[in-house]
């Protein structure tokens, strides 16, 4: 197939597609991004065409893309409208680390660079296996509470949970991480207190984590993580996007936190 037959003008409605395309050296094909794009920093200079739940449909159509990339059921209405306007749209719905790797392969294949995508996936798999090997040496595995939102309280999505486990932690709400919808990961204050996590990882999507407010929650002074000042704010641009970021920068961040816990 000739190069011109592959998508050359791509609009990315979410962050993971942008970072993946940069990783595969396809950045010259991106003609529009989400207002929330953070990685890589140079992508912030690209034309903004959407936020997560809304898009400037007319601006997208006028840019004449070959392909529009999005993520999850939350963007189904955007996809429906754009398809109705005659555009090619791919909405992925991956939720696990394996599915992230499959997504990278699929996007690379779609854009005609499957070999580069295979090589990049192999690199990410090596990072994940190295993390697991290091974690196997830990004397103790910390119990971890991932909080993605405070009101209502939401625990970590599955790829986030899997990163914690790969690095040697125990996600106290691992079973909830399998839920595909945010409401499936709702937790109560009483449940967290009962589980008594050693570490609390706050990663709120859309606003800074208020660590002091977490400490002051009723009954939370009994939690080990609070008593031992093991509450950390994590960057949602790294941990809450289903792309390369959790592998590339997420693993090292968690490893540093867990390494300190061993001493």
C-alpha cells in the first residue's frame, strides 16, 4: 500500500493518541488535539479542537481530517455526530495494560508503521517486566488506596491498578478496578478505613489533590497512610491516560514511592 493511502491528517480527541503518535514519529500527521493535552509538551502548540466531552465539530470538519481518534463511551456522541458528517472515526475503549499495548499496535498498523509499533510495544513490555522483577525482591508489599476523585470518592481504573500491582503494591480495591464505568469504582470512607492502606495515591482528574483535606476526613487519622504521612499526589497526565505514559513515567514514580516504603 502506498504511503498516501494511510491517514495523513489526524485529529486526536484525547491525550493517549497524541503521545502514541509522537512515540511512533507520526506527529507531523496530527492536525488537531484536545485542550487537555500535556504530553509531549510541544503538542500543546497544536490547534485545539476538543475537550473530553465536547468538540468543535465544525472546526474538525473544516480541517478535513482523514481520521479522528477518541476514547471511551463518554465520547460516543461526538463520534456519532462526526460520523454523521462523513468522517472516519475510531473510538477505542481499552482499560488494561495489555489493551493499551494492543491499541498502540492497532494505531501503528492503521497509520502504516506496524514495525515501529511492534518495536515500541516490545520496549514498553520490557519496562513492565523489569518492574515486576524488581518488585519480587520486596520484603513487604504495601496496601495502596488509589483515589481518582474525592466527591464522590472513586478508586483507580484498571490500568492504574495494574501498574501498582506490577510495581509490588496491593490495590485494596482491585476488584472495583474491573468496572468500566466510573460509578463502578465508587468507594465509601468506611471501606477505606476498614482496608487500612499503607499508602494513599491521590490523582484527581481536573484539580489538584488536597492532601490536608484527606488527612482531616472523619476517622482517617486511624489509617496507617495518614499516621505515617504516606499520602502522595500523582500527575493525572501520566496515570489517567491509557497510553504510553503509565509505562514510561508512571512506573518510575511508583517505584520511588514503594522503595522508600521498604525502609
